[in-house]
């Protein structure tokens, strides 16, 4: 009886081992090419990118509005952890940074940790995690202390990641990250604006017209890279909508005031006047949502 | 004698006595004396009554019938015969052959009283003999012995005559003595192994101190002595030796000369032992406990070497020419040598197999069966031996089986340590009879015996009595020993050795005399002995008449023919496997334990990260690294416990097998191979269950191989401790001591770079941890699981390039810049202040050393990376290497004197070039990875993520990449140590034989070559396991422990001596005044 058991074990062992050695059909060939279009000189786009907003800005606006929190606006973390290509990851990293800003406004500590975890994983995959002091961020978030420094730290790490990407000849990823931040920010702004219509907010959405133009400019640097043409196309569509939005800059009256050094200076305020109808806003909102959802879906 | 037998005997007596002229007075008297020797006074009367009644009845019928007709006499005899037949058949059922022979002899004796050998009487005796199955020749022997007195008539082979004449018959044996009237005749009844004795003369001859009556027949029992009026007494053994002269026996002389034994502690175990003895003797060794009996036995048998003196067997020195005496000596220790799980037959069979290589299967079985039959164990042969708690066979049977182990090969000299301890008196007697029978075959047997019963005591041919401190105070005939000591003690009846009525001796008496204490004036016994051991020794020396032994110079016959190494291995293995298989609990537990543990462990930690989901994702299970580590711990634990008792349990058997000169390596190899097999099975069961529950795919073989290797390592460790320590408790106490360091230094529980600085090492695994199998196993499995899972396997090389570039750009190069900055600042400080130059210069030198060291290293590394890129066709253009290499003259500048701001700038320039180069490396590798991902995803949508979920593990990834480490780079002296992503860091290849690396190195470097961590580590563990064989074979550990023991005991001893010396001084000083008084 014992012999039989041993024999059986032996056979099953051989089977498992031999099954192990079965080949895997889905292994990329070793000689896969690395030619990836022209390398873009980072200097050219650095300047443009640096002028873009950071994830905190939309958040700061929302904070003033005092509308109710809704987690429906956020990208579900499950979705985010499914991002596989660097393209998606960079985009996602930007978008989640905006979501993190939103969460921060409402001090949703638990969710913050959850989003931080995903962000860390994404940044790790992109090899920019060295700028992301996850331990400290997590501590700040869980202790519910000093959310401002949390915000500061995350913005800071965001900036450094972005910088590092550009430095290591990955400006495309940097551009995507920035795109992600902007798009998610705009999306959140549109959603929040639906909740509570606000003049200032509308203006802000309208003002994005200029930024969108710059963004398209940047993205066009990489139009030979995969996925970029699609984004550019979507943004071009959005641009068409924005083309109907009129933005004029008016110069206000000049007045004198004391500066920090106690010296009188003459200051002249500039006003941006945004002309955008409700229909226009709604169309923009819809398209933004569409683009955003398309990007985060698989 | 039972009532029934006695009654039967009385009837037989009566029938015989009444024949012819009826019962004579002499006959009645004979019956009476016979009964007196058997029974108490009252009973004698009762049986006498029975006899006379029966006899009277018989006579009446006889008279009546003789009156009628003469022809009736014939009928009467027929009737008598039928009655005799009936009685004898009854006797047949109850009496042993020995007893039957005695009955027959008694019947003869009865007739012999009046020498009335009528036809009728003889016929009846014939009938009795026939029914008793006594052979014709033996029947004639008995007849001759009883009826004949003259030498001429007594000339038969079975007879021995002791007289003073030189006339010896053709056949009969003869012992010549000084003047003696008449003959002493001895008869051997071979089938019953009995001797009878009678004396035909008129002098006073004593048997065991009792007078022998003329023409009476006595049983000449083992140990008996015949005291003659003149000359040396005749001992039982002398008689037996004469009979044995015909047998083919190897002649032996055993001489011990000035044997002395000193313990390592300095105590003397044996002093100046001298004696000699021939073959065919049963020699007892007696003495109070601690007098050196076992020491004596060990020294005589060659187990321990004496400090001085020699033991000569046929002139061959036992201790110096041991190999010539191989197989001559057998040793039966007091302990059990049986393998509990095997049957009686198997125990003996495998033992026999190891002793006789020339015998084939049939012969072996025959020999074993014969031995079992001889020892009365044949009907028990299929019973398991069992142990003291779970008894299957009786204590006596165990003892006999133990003796059988040695007996089966019939060594010429046998040493037996306390064969009767713990046995019932019946069993003791059986065992001793067995041994004394062996001496009849010419064996020389030494037996250490403790408080023997009278009968046993008398079985010995020689008795050796030792006194405290290893003094030999008596050697000679055992019964005479009693006389000897009684005489010295001036006791009454000192010349009588045994009780005149019952024949009993009291060996305790000897010790009472030897150890008698002095009585003080209050009648209390003091501690002081009347006669001290040295005094006893002197007594003996003055009296000692050492018997001369026949010197013999033949080569003693060796009965041992041990099989070769492989045959032994096979026998050992089969024996062990059989014993393991027969232990059902052991078998089942061993088979179930590991899969059960695998199940429990894997089941407990099958963690699903997402609370909303029910789908298990391997990638998200945080517990994979702990699982790997726990698996290793399980392997160590199981491997250790399964082996920890293996050798310990066999230690007694081993001692004996060493005696047989069986190969230790063969034995060990059999143990190891069985354990290796068990380990392989346990490991595969564990891995099959554990890995499949946890969804570790495609790694069964690798996990199995490593766990198996770890099991074997633990087995070897266990065998070592089991060969070292002498109690199961010590062994089990020791297990944590062996396991916990393995756990603590395995690399999983405590990070190697965060250990106590005394043992820690900055850039390598700490030295102590290198000795831990757990660390090698854990590292290998972690690295392999990371590197070679189906997912990462594809990306590992690009990930590695990315990691190298990333580390250089983010940590390494900035650190160099920092160093350059520091130099700049320090130089400024020198220029400005000038003061405190030395300390600043010192600081600066450190910076330079770092720059020099790391930059020159980077010079070689960067070329390697470049070549790799070219090999992988990641960069096509092969431009000049000098472009990225820092030239030697720049290094020359790196000292406080020459390093100006220009040089500083130059170096910075090179660092910038490196930085750019690594940017390219990163981008290339990264792009390649992206392409590969796309390729996979295009092939099968989402397959990148899916594969990662299935094959990769996040937590394991974090650990081997050391993501939680804050200090990704460490400055230590003139080195920059990478702490980041050790899994991607190839080890330093500057040291040719230095195989040590940082933890989780993807490769190992040794002797100029890189090896996969997996295979390198497995080799290391196997190397460790094999190395452990050396101390196992030579018992190094045991020797070390013994050494410590000795040191501590000798220290204690010295302390004692000191205390004693102090006390003596005190006593002296106390005595001195008294002396003064006496002087007064």
C-alpha cells in the first residue's frame, strides 16, 4: 500500500514538474525594436510645461465653494491599478494627483491613503518613486495632522517627478502627467460647477482655453509616439468648442499702494473677461467628461 | 519435584522393589534416604507410607498369584509392564528430559542397592527407558555406570574416572589425582546434558562440602567441586573440559598481565590485575557497585584501552593488535540492543546478515531459526520486540534475544554485562544456563554479575571478586571463595562452602565479610572498614596460587565475516526502513505532517486584498515572502525533528556494531539516504499543497528543490546532535538553540543592514549569517521568485538597466557632486582661515579617497553597461569609449595639492557626461520595456496586467527592491554603497574567491565567474550539508563536549583536593596538641 502511495506521489511530481517546463506563448521576442521616433529636446517644452497649473489650484478653488463631497467624481483606485503602459501610468499619475487634491479639500483621510498607495505604485512603475516620500505622506494623512504640509509635500513631489521625467528624456511622460492633472482638474471643476453654479468658477473653466492651446502645442511634439494622436484629436475637438468662448483682457484703473518694503508703487490690475454661454459650458463639460472617461477606460 | 511425580516415582519404586523376592530392607532404606534428600521430615513419612502401602499391595498380589501357577508370573510381569507404561506416560507429560534421566538413574540406583539385577527388574527398567525415549547407548551408559565398579568395565566414552592410577582405559576419560582409594566415576548423559557421579572407594570425599557415600549416585551439577583427601580439588569445569577434548573447539589462552586502568579524572579503576584462564570457562566478575566490574569487562574485552599492562589472547595483544582478534570477541552489554519496531526474527536476521557475508539467504534463515529454537524464542519469532512501555515479549525473552545477537556468530570469547539484572529468578537461571552451556562448547565467557542466586553462583567456573578502587581480592573457584573469606574472618564452619543440607551458597556472605565495618565503643558501626581493599589484595596475593594455563599460540578462530560497504549499506537501509514502516504512527505522521502544515499555512495566509472582491490575486497577497520564509523554517524544523533522534536511538546498537567492526560510514549513509528520501517526499507534499493554495505558479520544482535541500541540511544537523548527546531531552532542548539563529539570521525577520554593528556588515551579508542555511535558501527563493516568474522573467534585464541608470542618476552621481562641493568648501576654508588645517585636510582626504575610489570603479562599470547595451542592440553606434571614461591623469589630480577649481570643473564635466549616458540607458531600456508590453498586450489584450497578477508578487517585489529603505545610498569610508534595489545590483567581481555578496543579489560571483543565485545558493547549502558529514563521521561534536566535561570534572576534582588538603591540615593541627600531651 505504501509503495502505491509513493508511486502516485512520484508520478504526480513528475507531471507537475514537466507541466512547469511547458513553454509560454506570450513572451515578447528578444529582438524587439527600440526605435521610438525622434527624441524631443526637453528645453523646448520645459518652458511651456512649467507654466501649467499644479493639481492644487483647482482644489483651492473648490475649497472656497463649499459644495458637498462626492466620491463619484474620482477615478476608482481599482481602475487606476489596472493601468499598464507608461502612457496610461503617466496620465493616471497626473489625474490621481488632482483627485488627491480634491480629497484633501474634504480631508478624506482614508481615501487619501488609498490614493497615495496607488500613486506610489504608479510612480514606482515609472521609476520616479524616489521623489515620493510615501512613508511621510502616509503618516501625515493617517495622523490627520497638518494637511497643508501633506498638500505641500505631494505638490512638491509631483513637481520633482515631472522634472525628473523631463531630465531623463521622458518628456512625453511629463507631458502626459501634466495633461492628466489638467484634464482631471477641468473635469472636477465642471462637475463641481454643476453642483453649484458660480461665476468665478465658470470663468476659470473658460480661461482653460489658453492652456488647452498650449497643451496641444506640447502634445504635438510627441505626435509620432503611440496614443498621442488620439489625445491630440480629442483635444482638438475640445478646442473647437473653446474657440467659441471669448476671452478678453481688460485693463483696470491704475492705483498706488504700499509694497512689502513700504514703498509706494503703482499697480494696474488686469481683468480677464470670459464670455461663455450655459450651452457652451454644458457642451464643454460633456466633452471633457467623455475624453476623461475614454482615457481612463482600458 | 511435584507431588504427582513423587507419587509416580513411589509407584515405580514399589513395582520394581516387589519384583522377585519382594521389598528388601536396603531398598526401603534407600527410598527413605532418597525422600529425605527431597522432602521435609513430615512429608517423608507420608510418602514412605505411600511406598510401603504400595509395595505391600504389590507383594500381596504377587504372593497370591505365585501360589496359583507359575505361568501366572509371566502375566504378572505383563500387568506390571502395562502399569509401568501408564505411569511413565504420565511422567512423560510432566517431566523434562533431564528429570526423566534422573528418574531413570534413581531406579537403577534402587536396584543397585542390593545388586539384584533380576530379569524382571531389568525388563521394567527397559520399559521405562523406552517410554522415556532414552537412546539405547545412553541406556547402556547408565547401566554400566550404576552397576560396574571396576575400571575395565567402565571403559566407555561417556564415562570419566578419577583415580590415582596411571591406568586409563581406551575410551574412558581420566583425571589423575594424588593417592585416592577407589574410583570416582562420572557419567555424562549428553542428551540431557547431565553429569552423574559416584564414588567406589572408602575415603572421605566431598561433593560441594558434603560427604559422598559409597556407591550412591549424585547429580554432578554445574559449579560443583569434588574435594579429595589429598591434592587439588576437581572442579566441574575440569570435568567438562575433559569431555570437550573430543569436540572441535578452538583452544584459547587468556592472560592478563599487570592490567591497570586510570580514569581521565585520575581515579584508578583497576589495579595490577593478573590472571589467566583457558577456554571453556565461565568466569564471573563480582564486586560492590563502583568497584570496577564494568571497567574490568571493558578493559578485558578491548572496548577501552588500559593505562598499562596487557591482555593476551593466544599471545596476541588485544589492545595493540586488535585487528588480529577481530571477530573473536563478543560483547553483550547490559542495555537492550534490540530494534523495537522489528520482530524477534528480523532483529536476529539483520544482525546475522551483517555478520556472515558468505551465507546465502537460506542458510541465514536456517541459522537464525536454529538460534531462536536453541533459545526457546522460535514460537515468538514474529512478535514485535516492543519496548519497556509496550511489552510484546517478556524481559527474559528480551535478554535471551540480546544474547542471541552475539550468540549467533558464536564468538570464542564472550563478555556479558549483568545478564540477569531485572529478570525473574527463573529467567535468570535460564539465561545463565545458556551461557554455561556455551562454555561446554569451548567458549570462554566473562560475566559481570550482581548478587547472584545460589544456583547461579555455583554455575561459574571461576569467580573474580573486586573491591572498591579496582583491587582484585579473589580469583578462583566460586564455592571456595566463600570458604576463603570465611576462613580469614575466622568464622565457624569456615571449611564448609555450601549449606550441608540444601547445598545453597550465600555469595552475599562474601561481601558482608569484605565490607565489614569497625564497631566503635558505643556499638555503632563506623565508616571505617575492618579490612581495607589493599589489605584484602595483600591477603589474596600471599595465598594466591594462580593456576597454570595451557599457553596457546594458535590464531583464534574468528567467526565474523562482515559484508562489504555497499552490502552493509543495503542491509542497514532495509533494516531501518522496515523498522520505520512497521511504526505506523511514525509513518503516517511523517507523510501527513508536511502537507498538513503546508495546508494550514497557505490557507491562513491566502489573503485577498480587496474587501469587495472574492477573487484571489497572487500579486496582491502580502504574505508571499513570509510564506517563503516560513516554508524554510518548516523545512528546518521538520528536518531537524525527524532526524534528531535517529542516531541517539541506535547508540547502543551502534556501540555493538562498532565492536563488530561494521562500517560507520555505511551506517550513516543508510541513515542519510533514508532521511533524504523522507525529506524529498515531505518537501514535495508541502510544496504541492502550499504553492497551489497560494497560486504560486510554475515554481513547484524550484520550491521543492530548495525546501528539499533545506530539509537535508536540517537532517544533517539533526544527525549531528543525535550522535552527540546522550539523552532525548538534551536533544530537544537543543533544537531551539539551533533553529532560532537560523530564523533570526535568515534575512526575513531582521534586515541584515540593521543588525548590531558588532556583527553587521555594510555592503555584504553579515559573516555569521553566511553560516545559516536559512539565509541562502530564503535569498535564493526570493530572488528566483522575483527574477524568474513568468512575468518578470521577460522584463528583468530591462528593469535592471533601468534600475542601474536610475540609481546612478538619482543617487550616485549627485553624491559625487556633493563630494566635489564639499571639497570646494573645504578648500575655501583653508584659503580663508588657514587655521585648523589638519582636521580639514583630513576631511578633504576622505572626500578625495571617495571620489577616486568610486569614480575609478564607475569607469569600469560604465563600460560594462555600455557593452551590454550594444550586445542587446539597444544602441547601435559604437563610438569611442574614451568619451565616457575618466582618463587616468584626472585621477592623479585628486589630491589636496593639485585639485584646483579647474580640476573640479573637469570632474563635474565627466559626471555630466555620465549623467547623460545614463539618461540614454534609461530611455532605451524604458522604451524597450514599453514595446515589449505593447507586444504582449497586442498579442492578448490586458495580458501584461494579467500576467503580473498571476505570476508577480507586489510585496516580494517591494522587499527585494528594498523600496522601504530611506537611505538609498550609504557612504561608508571611501565607498558609496547602493542600498536601493539590491535585486538589480550585480555583485562586486573584484575578489576572485570572495563569494559573499549583498542580500538578494541576482547573481553570485565566484572564481572568476558569475552564477545564478538560485544554483549558487543551492550549491552552498549542499556544501554545508556535506561538510556536516565530517563532524558526524568523526563525532567531533561529541569529542568537544566530552572535552569540556573532562575539564570541568578535573577542575572540580582539583577543588575537592584543595578542600581535602585544607581539612587535613586542620586535622593535623588539631591532632598536634594531643601528641604533645602524649609526650608528656
